């Protein structure tokens, strides 16, 4: 039975323009002229009987039907790509685009990436260090790594939750003569504004018999930061005590820029996730996913950002 399908070139033009939100960028992606892309879109709209794009002050926008068509068509092209890669074993000249939060990229991923590129020399990494939402997974990225789970249109594959333990600079450690956890309050506590309960929870969950729980008012005092990386740098500078993640600060601990005064750990209440669209993963994405899961086990955890 013959298939009644729109022209393939028109579908390719629409998929690229929908992904990049630009006829000009779609033309570059397809190695044609913008006029050719525009003509293919017009051809597709005539075949479908409805518009898939509209112009607005914000630029090129998908219509409601275009929004419905775009992700399904992207999944179809991804499936075709995956099938041909599996048959040919192709990995050469593949570019893997990752959307990663800066904290994770700087402290955990980049030091480990040489191992991935050594195993998969045919895959080139394009790393986007971003803080915005996951819409880029349908636009410019193959995979994302985030510290939250909220969007049902994507797959969220849990990695691990890091442990947290107090860390302070050698200068403060030498000044403190610390014997009991509550003596950490001689120094300012460094708080992450997105996790205000971390310090009270650490004292509560690690308290042993005979140790008193510090006054909540004292636990609330100290310096506040909206970035975990900045809080760690503040601790290195001697500004106070931070609840650090050993897997995140491994190099810092090896260099003895920070010390752990009490080996009492609590689990983070957040986890990191590998995020990707609900579609068949291309070969390059599967390679990175398998490597990342293995690296998580070997590295005993991920940072929290």
C-alpha cells in the first residue's frame, strides 16, 4: 500500500525551521538558501491545508497545529537517524550538544569529559552552560542535565543524590580547635538561598547522644549565596563554613583548600537527572548516557547546584 506523505524536503525544512525558529538558520542547517526554505514551507502548508508558521513582533512562531506537528516530526527524523547509525555503526563527525548548568559543568562534568572523548573519539562535544528551561531540548540540544524533575514531556533519568558535609578553610580550622559540631557556630555559616533548611537538618540528623541542638536563631545567621559554587569559593577564602558535597569538591579537598572537620554526612534532598525527549535516542546520545551512568557509579555521586 502506497503512503500518502508530504514531500520529504518540505518536512526537512519545517523540522529545521521549527527547531531553530528561523528560516535563515534552517537554511544554514540544510545548506540551502532562506528562499528555498521559505518555498518548501509554503509547499508543505499547501499540502497540509493549513499554516504551520506565523510572523509576529517576536519573530517566527509556530501556529497551534505547527506546535503539534513539530515534536512528532523531530522524533521521526531522530528515529531515521538512529536506524541508519545502528546499521552503519556511524559515529564519525557526530556532534553531541549538551545543556548543562554551570555548577555541574565546571565542577563535575568537564574534569571527566576526557574519558568520554577517549572512548568515543568520533563524537564532538558542544556544551551549552545554561540556566534556562528545557525548551532547548527541542531546539538546539540533544541532552540536558538538571537538578529537578517537572516536565512530563521529557524523560528524567535519575542519577544520584550527593552527600553533604561541613567544610572550612585550613585557616579557620586551625583557629577553631573544634571538638563538637556546635562549635562550628564560632564561625559564620554559609547558606544557599535555595536550600535554607540544609544547616538545621544537618545538625538535627547528625546529632549524637549528649549533644545539644543549637538555637535555630543561631543557625539562621551567616552569609547567603544564590550559587553553590560561589559559596564554596567563599569558604575557601575563609568567610565561613559551607555544607559541601565531597564528590563536587573532590579536587578542592585533594588540594586541601577546604577541610572536613566532622565526617558526619547527610543525603541531599535533591537529585540530578539526565533529561531527554520521549523518543528513540540517537546512537551518540545512548553512548553518552551509558558513559554518564557508569561515571556516576565510579565517581560516587554528582554535585548539587
